[in-house]
C-alpha cells in the first residue's frame, strides 16, 4: 500500500459522516475506538509507541460515540500537524487540544452556528463558548447536515493545534525544552524530574505566570521533592528572564519548605551489624525462599560499600580491580519512567557527578572474585538468570520483604544500607570526611543530616583543657 495521504479535511469529514462505532480493527496508523468494559477507550500508535486514552464516556450511548470520534480526530490532527505531545495522554485526565470533547456540545447545540474570529491568545474553550448556542441539550449530527463540518473547517483555517497554548505559555514550554537539553544536558523524555517539571508546566498552561508558585505549593510533594522542584524552576525562570520572554522570575523570592525534623520512618532507619548478618545468611541459605541465594552477592555488595542501588546494578567488570582490590563507582544504571527492568533503565553519571574509588574488604573480595570470572569490559557484575540487570524494585517487593518478615524485622528499604554503614563507621571511629567520600556525597553536611543516626554518648567527654590552665583559673 502507498503512503497515507489523508488530510485534516478528510479526517474532519469522517467525524461528521461517521457511522456508529464498530468492533472491527482500524487500519494501521489510525486511532482505534474500542469498548473497554462498557467505557470508550481510544488506542493508537505513534513512532512505534502505543498510547491509550480513557474518554470517561459510556460505550452504549450513541452521543458519547460521536464525542469519541471528535477526540480521535483531534489526536490524528495533532499527529499530522507535528505537534503531538505524548505527555498529554494519561487516563482520566482533561486534555487541552483543538477539539476539546468536553465542550463539543457547545458547537452542535444550535442549528445556526456562526463561526467566530479566533483569537489565538485565548483558549479553544473560550472560542467554543463564543458560538451562538441555543438551549437545546440534545446532540444531533445527521449525515446531511454540513454546518458542523463548515464550522470546524473555518476554525482550523485560522487556528493550529500548535497554538492551543497562548503564545507566551507555548514559548515557555519551548524554552524549557531548550533549557533542559542544551543548558542542563538532560533527556526530558527519560529523566523523571525534568519530565515531571515539564508536565506541570503543561498542566498550568492557562495560568498567569505570577500564580505558578501558588500552584506548586498546592502539589502534594515531600519537603525534599518540593525544594528540588523549586530550585529547578527558580533556575529555569531566571534563565528565561534573561531572554526577556518574561519580565521577572516568579520563583525568585519563594522560600524553601522547612522540614519540621520529624524522626525518619522505621523503613528508613539503620540496621545493626547483627541484623544485617542475619539477613545475608537467610538469603545465602535460602531460608525463606528457594531462589533467594541469587540475590546474596548483590545485597552483600550494597551493605559492604553503601553504594546506591543504581550504582550497584550498573557495576561493570572494568570497574573492579582485583589486583589492587579496589572498586570504582563512576556511573549508574538508573530506572526511568518506563520501569525498573533492564530495557527501561538508562545509563547516567552518579548522583553527584563524581567518581570515587573504594578499597575492598577481605569478605567483599571473596564475593566479587567468582563473579568476575569470564567477564570483561562493560559486562555487568550482578545479573539475573536471564543475564539482565538486577531489578531492585522486584527484589524489594518479593524476596527482601519475605526475608524481613520471616526474621521478624520491621520493613526496610534497600537504601538503608547506606545509613547502616555510615552509622556503624562513625561508631567504629572513622572520620566524617571518609564517610562522606564512601557515600559519594559532595559535602559533609549531607552525611551529617541524612545518613548518620544520632546515638547516645557513652564515652567520657574529651578533655580539651590542660591541667595547668585549670589551676590558673582557680587561682584567679
């Protein structure tokens, strides 16, 4: 078959003359409308990626079926115009697009529809509301009636889906993409933080720039996540302020949220050496599961080195020097928005963009020695039976949870290995500078604030005053 040459006019005409929805599968490249447990769902492919959208309409209502055709046409038009945004289509969300099905009733209420001059600085919803509409609430689209098609044709003659966002807001999104990729060197299609930041900006299209801090404040975010987003938004808007796109930075004077200092939940608290040993023995001996021994080496590594999960998962053979007994932590195999399995992960630098070299203990050397046999270069040290990387989310959800429950230990996350090593290292007398280096922190403050638990002072206070000076004070 030849290349699909259907135009926007052809697609809109199909919407107007469409027959009731059928169960027959649509041709490749089209938007399919299916019955999903009594609800209308749209499904389509774009650049080898599958998408779905739950309209929220019941399938057994013919009026709802026409709504679905409108939405399907809108999606197809966005693809043809080259402005399809994959981040828009999430289940049960209200979309802003040239054909907003929520307001489709306003277009067809009246038999006399007067096309309006489209002002690209207002939303499409406002344009629809400006149409002359009667009180008739029934949706009626006979095939012989061309008024609806004429209106849509007139509308799209002056209004492109690239202008759904008012020009200023559209420019901000374009600037955010430019800032993320060219300035911050981030892949916004895979980096969770930047994808979330962009998604929020898209959601806030029809909001004044001065109201953005208030909208961010209403988001249900933890203290750390809120402060991180605030910092990134502040840097971004500072950058576009310099480009004269906006007059001022709305986040410039917004203060960070202050953590009230509540104790960490139990799942974040450190484990003692005895408990860690019991956990590792249970995995090694398959005490609570037939195949738990497969995770023993990986767990031993993260408890012995306090490496981040993604750093341990991405440890390559070339970073393990058995001769000098050192381990280099230089990159990580991080999870992405697509999941935690091997194919969903992406290679990144470490969290603080630094490289650290750790000296192996004798026990760690004995664990790594057989794992390095027959491997070289970029081969992963820790793999599954399918030669893929370790899935830490699967490990935590299944085997680790089972072992903790079997040992009668309160639930913990794998990340507590870092806090456990830091706390025990300080107890054994290691200086904080060395602890911060092992953990991969850029400052000592992070190690003190988040990774070292407070313990009772059981030792005598240090004597920093010489006896001769004490005698002089008494004589005075």
